[in-house]
């Protein structure tokens, strides 16, 4: 992902749509993106998700139903969402939000492929899934 530069589009409007679990971001260049909470959560820019270097990323599973329960501004360069699963350490700078929007389809396809390769699911683990034969406990 590219770094924040003076040329980076800046949001002019951010709307958290709780019912559809989407963050709608309108940028000053006229582009608008609808970013699912799940996508934001699994591509969090935090070290907890990205690790501390190339190849240390941690696959996030069971995030289909994650919500954003709060959103706070960080200076004049980003926001920090607090997710319903307790994750709150990712600071989403404007360039991160723009990049996720501009490359949403590719990021989503990559996420689904990594889940499939790991035999993992977007669905949260529940008592029912833990009791299925072959389920990881």
C-alpha cells in the first residue's frame, strides 16, 4: 500500500451503515467506496493482523458478522474503528481506506482464497460448529 502523500484523496464524508455492515467513504476526488466491516477487519493495518514484517500476516477468520461499535478520528489523517470482536488497534489512514476501496475486489478474492487454503471460515465459531465431526476445538 502506498503511503499518505499530498496527492492522496481525502474523505469528505464517512458513514457507518450498521444494518448493512458497510463503511461508506466519499473522497474529494469524487470516488465513493462501500467497504464491508469484515473487509476492514481482516485487512486491519495493525501489527496484530499484519505482523511485524513481510510474511508475518495473520489470517483473520470468523469475521463475517463483525460490527463497528465506535469510530474515532486520529488527527487529520485517519480513523480508528473499534470492532465488536474487541479489535481496536488499527489506524486506517486515508491512503489505507482509499487503497482498500480501489482494490476491494482483489483484496476480497485474496481473502477468500487464503481462507479456503487454510480450511477456515468467515463464520464465527459457535457451539454448533465446534460439535461437528472434524471441527477444530
